[in-house]
C-alpha cells in the first residue's frame, strides 16, 4: 500500500511517500480502507510521532490519526464493526495513522460515518470535535448561559468549539483573524476579537470558561479575564511540560471516544453543527499539506487529504 512516512522527524520533519506492506489487523483490530484523512501540521514533531510508548526513538511513523473510510477486514475475535461499513474515527497517537491507503484501528475508536457528510467532511471532524467536547463539557463543565472565550476560533478545533458551545447555550467570544470574522459569527460566536490588532483582555472580563488552542502569551494573559468561578482548558503543546501548576492542570490531550463520536455524528446529521474544510488536498499533495505549502489556504477549519479521489 502507499503511505506517507515521517523522515528526520526530530530535527527537520518531512514526509516521503513509500510503498509499504499492507497493514494486517490483529486480534481486536479493524482494517480501514482510508477515503480521507485530516491533517494536523504540528503532528510531525509530537512525541508520539518521534517515540514509542516505551520511550524509544520511532522512525517512519505514518501521520494523520483522524479519518473516514470503510471497514476492509476484521482481525481475529473482533466485534463491533462490519465489513464495508462506513466509519469515521480517531486512532491512537502511537499507532500508524491514516495518511495511507489503509490504517488499523480498534472498534471502540470508530463510529458510523455521518450520513449527510462526504468522507472528506467526516475526516475533518474527529480531532476538532472530540477536543472541543472533552475540553468544554468533560473538563470545564460548560453550562448554559455561561460566557466562554475561545482562542484560535478559526482553527480546526476552534470552529467546532464555537458551534458546540453555542449549542450548549453559552455566550461565545472568540479571538481570530478579522478575515474569518463573518464565518465565526455565522457559526455562533457573538463577538470576534481580531488578535492582530486588539488585546482581548482590554475588552472582556468575568469569563466563565477559556478554551485555549493557542498557548504561549495568549494563555498567560487569559488568567486575568476569568470571573470568580472561571476555569481554563488548554490544548497548546507547551502546557504539557510546564512547571506552572495552573497551566499543567488546564492542559489535556484528546482521546478517542466512540460514544462522543456517535453523539457528534447525530448533531452533524441533524445539521446542528457542520464541518469546515480549508483545503481538500490530493493524496500526492500530502507532503505539502503537512509543511503548510498548499496554496489557496484561508486559515479556517481543517486541511483534509482525499486518499481516494
């Protein structure tokens, strides 16, 4: 099968397309024929891409852990999926991903593909929607009527966080580039603050929840805008290794969750939330997609690779 694999991923991450042996599902595993895969450009330098779970150096990892496709084969004693079933999902960070013609997953990492969505649209959903769901609901316990500030509102996570927070009945404020303001207002934001020209802390206060997808100085400045019972969640990678206990407590990494994917699929099929695709790249453009060399990007939503044209 054809797959894109990481080369020199520690010092200078790049991708190369190679012919490798087709994945074979083991006990409890599902083989997915990948139709489309989502892109997270920073993934090439993440620890699970460069190391194994035991801490050893990892070479030739296949990136792209969110996908949409069809079930091609089942491993021994595997239940919970059916051959030719259309599914979407998120597999483990330490396994090979879906920037390939086939990938492996476990049934509990999958859910039925939303019927209204194309495979490309479905592949744009898992990381963003699960991250937003787990951050806003599982960790921050966002309640109707609360005020939420979402940093990075036009990104692949942000566009779904805005929609889910709005659906929860929250008052949504977001920071983003002005060029994407109209889209974010359409998705449910009440206020869009242009981070390039405006300091958000000069315009908002008494925030109940800050959902941070930016990190760095933006995260540090966010503590000052919290209300008496305010809380912060962050997915910025810098939070993982910080010595600051507040930041460490706020940081989390998204996990596969079938029940949540099913609920998200129901919302997508009902039209209550929607996907936002920035660029749909071909399979041969995957290397460029991961190195931000694709043309015509608008800086909104997700870059998706169409593995099957």
